[in-house]
C-alpha cells in the first residue's frame, strides 16, 4: 500500500459557490464516513480511489470510526460467524469466508484489525476484513503455542494528533493449571520486534482472555466465572504495558461471585474501566466503575443496574458473557443467554435480540469496522471483494 500522502490535482465541487474543495479538506470530511459507505464511493472519481490507498486517510478514518460495529462469536472454523450491531457497518462475505475456511482461531480484535493464529503453520497474522488485507507478524519469542490459552490486547500509540499509527500487541499465554504466572510478550508494530518476554503474576484463576479492556497504558482482564457453588474471590488483573508489571484488583464485596454468576468488563464513556456483575439469583446486572485513589488501592463505585425481570424476561436467564459496546451516542450492554445474543440500550432502556448463534454460550469478540492498514507489508487476500 502507498504510504505517502494524497497527491492529486483532481478536486470535487461540493458547494453552491462553485469553488471546488481542496483535496485535504475533502479527505478530512470523507474520513468520518463508515467503511461500508466509503467503499460505495470508489467508482465516483479518481480522488476517492486514491484515498483508498492513502495511509494517513485510512488511519484518520479508523480514528473517527473506532466504535464497536459487531461481534465475532468465539467459535473456531465456523464460516461467516459474525454479526453486526451497527446498521452502517458491513464486512464483505468473502473476507469472513476467508477467515473461516483458512482454519484460523481469532485471538482478538482492535481498531478494525483482527488478530488470528493460523492452524496450518501456527503463524500469527493480522487482518483487516473490511479492506480484505492481511499482514504476517514475526513469531513471538516463546515457541510454546496453545490454541486454547492465548489472549491478546492492543494498545494503540498516539502520535500527537489523535491519529494512532503504531501499536503495542500484548500476547498472553496461559500457564498450566495451578500456577499464577502467565507468559507475557509485547510486540511493537512500528519497530516490528518483540520488546518483552516475561512471566508475570496474573493470579491463579483463568481469565476472560477473549475480552481485554485497554485504558491508556493499562490492559485489564477479568477472572472467568466459576461453576463452584461457593462464592469465590474473583478479581480484575491490570497489566501496565509501560512499567511491565501486574496488579490484582479484588472485586467489591457486594459483587462476590456465586455459582452461575457472570462477570465482564468494559469501558464506560470511553475512559473508565467498568465491571459488570450479573447475579443470577436476582436477575440483575450491576455496573461498577473503578476509581483511583491517591493513597491506597483503587476502589469500586456502583453506578447502574439492569434487572432482566423488569425488562421482559420471564424464565430464569443464565448469562454466559457480557460486555459494553459504544455505538453512536449510546452505550449498549451486550450479553448472551444460551445461543442468543441481546443488547440493552442503557440510555433509552430498550432491549433487542441481536442474533441466534451457532452454539451455546460462546464468548463474543468485539469488532470495529474501519479502514486501518494491517502494516507496511500488508497484502490482499487471495479471495477479494
């Protein structure tokens, strides 16, 4: 892909004054368009086609459209296993089929990029489904591969103008049962090298590796739910990418997890870590925000609750996964019950059934429909739009 700036003498007339808009202003306006809408304009003129390979424009579009558009259910090798929550987003069917038929496991997604592990050669790759491109990443330092215990998180690096080009990829390997240490490796996309490889304490419980939350330099994972009938001391673990250390943050006492309770985490209003605790015995979601303190450990403040009984459920719902999704000007509570996914609009109180899934209780991996490049050495998929 061309890494330079747009260099075109062709301008588009978009005003009643008869004066054409300069290309840089036109590019800024178009960068607010969703990926699906932009692709429909490629046949309009040469300028639009040039923008589709201009790296600065692609990064600007990804910055302006970095909200959750849909979800990949965490089901290995299910063709087209994907659903949207944003009507203005769209992924070509060919890209979804490519991901499925090439037998890959999706490790995670961030900023429009999807990170996968290929079964055939255990290669770590990054894809942009919207553009139909991919890039192979260098193998991590550790040669220990396990398809069932890998998690990733992405920390995009701000270049000062809000547009994020490079990223740090946190690659987490679960260690054998009973150990609190995980193999934690960090990849720098700008330098194309792995800069860290350490064993760090992430606590003794299994983690929700499919859904990390990144706030500034810190990545959070929540411990996974337990089938034990006893209330267990669950926690959220924080990994500071810059300082390369972890911190175990206990849950509030009121959110102690019992059998078949479910916990998840999300980002509240784009900046604060939010804990979501579903208490099955009361059918209630409790939302807690993490607050930092000056002279002690961080604490939790309960800010909202949602009763499934009050919004229409009549039979005991067993919730398997729950996350927060920011769409347009609202926040959705997205959760799964058996093989069905629902969203609840926290602002207007509306419940919506999203989709019936191909299996029971799959975790959901959020996806943002953007034009972000995969890297300097990206290539088109064999199957294209």
